[in-house]
């Protein structure tokens, strides 16, 4: 009982402390995730070339930062240009929807039930006006949002410094944490942590590879089709597959809307649909089984529940981490079940 009280108090104090300082945790969390992803590369390089970890870590750090800056410098101008193009076309899109889409939709509804055609027209026009007013409001206040995020940007600039120390001192940090484990339960806790690390390693690194491949696939495919915002939609489509089921639906809907505004009801919409069908097949039946496999081992219903639960508890960011959280909970639940089955309560 004393142990239970001690660990309960420890967990509560731990959660409370990190809740109080949550505003400054972002750069540390980002640096930790990147360091975690890069650990196998550093370990393999140290073992293969028999070079000290600080030297290898410094080299990997320089290479990573260089690649990151090059990608950023290459992509930002193109993304900015596409966003500027979208802003300039918003009035045209609004007029098109009100003069082309709404009359066509009203005519279709009138054929089914003339009595509600007028109501449908008013509802759709009100929705379009509200949506474009919201977009214009966001664009007009973009400078305000930029000023409001300066502090966060300043914190994120600390990420490279924090990342370097994480890369260099990772074994020492992990060793210090391990030394704090209770001696009697150390082997069991290490076994649980090993299972969690194995699951997270497979998911995080595998999902990152899948995202990069799909960003290239959708970006190139949409560029060939000739849709506006091809690069932006391609990046969005590759990243949002992290959100099971919902992510693909959001990116597909966005691509279809922009495609319709660009081309109308033409063959290009079929190309976009085909691109996303092929992309979903590649992701579901080739990339995920080959790269991640069944290491996560979560039932689709549990995945859907995890997405909605994480979104409710932690907001939009929680949705992105729904699968890792669900995987960790699964490992902990299995450990609790094993403990229960080995206890007197179960055997009596």
C-alpha cells in the first residue's frame, strides 16, 4: 500500500509539474522526437566505424540541420507562391460557386422537390458567404497571428541547441533514468519499456518514411494533373495519413474541391480520384505492411476510438499522436493483465 501511495503521489506531482511548465516544453519535445528518430543511425555509425559518440553525433547533427535548411529554403518559396495564388483567386472561386454551382444544385433539387429548392439555395449561399468571410478574416489577420507566434518561434529556435545535447548525451540520459527504477521491479519495468520502445520505434520511423514517400507521390501526381496548390496539397496529403481514416478523407476532399474549382466537372477530377485511390492502395497494402508491418497490432475499432479520444483530450495535436498513445496504452494494459493473472485475486 505504501508503494501504491508513493507512486500515485509521484505521478500526480510529475503531471502537475509538467502542466505548469507546458508552455516551454515545445522545443524540448520536438528535439527529443528528432533525437529519438536519429538514435539508430548514430548507434550503427559508432559500432561500424569505432568512433566516439560525440564526434558521430556532431556529424549527424550537422548533416540533419543542413538537409533541413536546404529543404526549407527549397520549399518555402514555392509554398508561399501557391498560398499567394490561392488568396488572389478567392474572389473568383466565390463568384464561380455562386453563379455556377449553386444554380446547378438548385435545379437538381427542384427536380426532386420544388418546395425546398429555395431553402437549399439560401442555405448554400449563406454557407459559401460564411466560409469565404472566415478565409478573408484569417488572411487579413495573418500579421496579428504572426506577431502572436513570435515567442513560440523564438522557443523553436532553441531546438537545434537542445537537439545537439540530446544526440550527444542520449545514453547518459537514458542510463540516469534507468538508475532511478525500483531495484525489485527493475527487470519488469525494463521489459515494459523495451516493448514500448520497440513499438514506438517501428511506428515513428516507419510512419516518417511512409509520409515522405506519399508527399512525393501526391505532390508529383497533382503537379502532373495541373491542379493549383499541387505542392501544398501533396505535403498535406502525405502528412495527414498519420491520422487514420480521417486524414486521407480531409486531404482527398480538399484536393477534389480545388480540382473542381480549377477544372469544373471534367476528366481531371477523375484523374485526382484515381490518384488518391492508387495512393490509398499503395499506403494500405504495400507501404504500411512492408515498413511497419503488424508491430503496432491495433484493431481498427481501437484505432478509431483512440483518434477521437485523443482529439477530445488533447485537441488537434492529440490526433497526430493517437496511434503511439494507443500503442503505449496497449502495452501497459497487457502488463496489467499479466500482473492480474499472476496475483492471488485471479487465482482464488
